[in-house]
C-alpha cells in the first residue's frame, strides 16, 4: 500500500508539473479542449509506463503528446450531445444558453485562427498563452532556444492580429486545472488496478499449476 501511495504521489507530481505544456501541445494539434485533454491523459500514462517520472523532460513528453494527438486527429469524431443542444438553443436561447453560445463562438474563432498558422508558430503561441507566459517554458517544451521561441510567438501574434483577442481569451480560459489532474490520476489508478489484477491472476494460476504438479508427483512416486 505504501509503495502504491508513493507511486501515486510521483505520478500526481509529474502531471501537475507538466500538464500545462502537455495539454497545450495536444490542443495545438486538435484545437478541441475535450479531445486534447483525453490525449494528454494518455500521454502521461504512456510516459509513466516507459520512463521514470524523475527522468521525464518537457520536450520528450510533449513529443509523445503531439504524436498521440496527430493519431487522434486522423480518427473520425462524433458530435458531442452538448453541441447538439447548443445548436437547438440558437432557436430560442435563454440567458445561460446565450453565454454558452458566445463562449462557443469565441472558441470556434480561436480554433479557425490557430489553424491558419504554421505548426511551429501555433505550438509556440498555444504554449505561451496556455502556460505562464514564459518564453523559457515554451523553449523547454519545444526543445528550442528562447530566442527562437520569441520569434515564433511574435510571428504568430503578427499573423493573427485582429483575431488575437479571441485566441488569447480562449487559450487562457481553457487551461487545465485540478479537474484535469484528478482525471489523469483516476486513469492511472484504473490501469494500476488492472495491472495488479493481472499479476494476481498470474500468481494464482502459477500456484495452482505448482500444486497440481506436486499432487501428480505424489500420486506416482519414483
């Protein structure tokens, strides 16, 4: 139990430390908050399985997230029920529905604007606004120099110009928080429980085989 708690604490710390950058990279590819966070959770789980948490670097982890997001982008998606409800709400929107639609419109504007950027500028811009506004953080996540990070962010801002406000608002408003951390840890716990169950079943099967072998040997003494 103590080892499990230690592992959980280490996984939790890894998620908290890197979730802004990992979610940002996935979002830059997919431009969809829900899908990007699913991919980010998968990236953390994959990273945990492949390398010790203490050895995980932002650039490597972001590379994993980017590859997973690209794979996800190739798969067809279904329209979420919430989007269907929003489309019906346009006919006679209540005050709360209006706020939802405005928020959705801003998100759609941001996604379209980001799609117009090159991948390099888009990654840098999303990391900048979804993170703490640190060029050093952008550089570390993309494994580039701080000067290169500045150039890419600047080019992205110049390219967007009039659309920068909705992009910035959307990106800052969709940063991952404690709910994402909890979801990622929950996914890890599910996989850990499944792995433990498999180990237990294998051990039980081995014990039964050994017992059967012993019984057979006793039945036929030399």
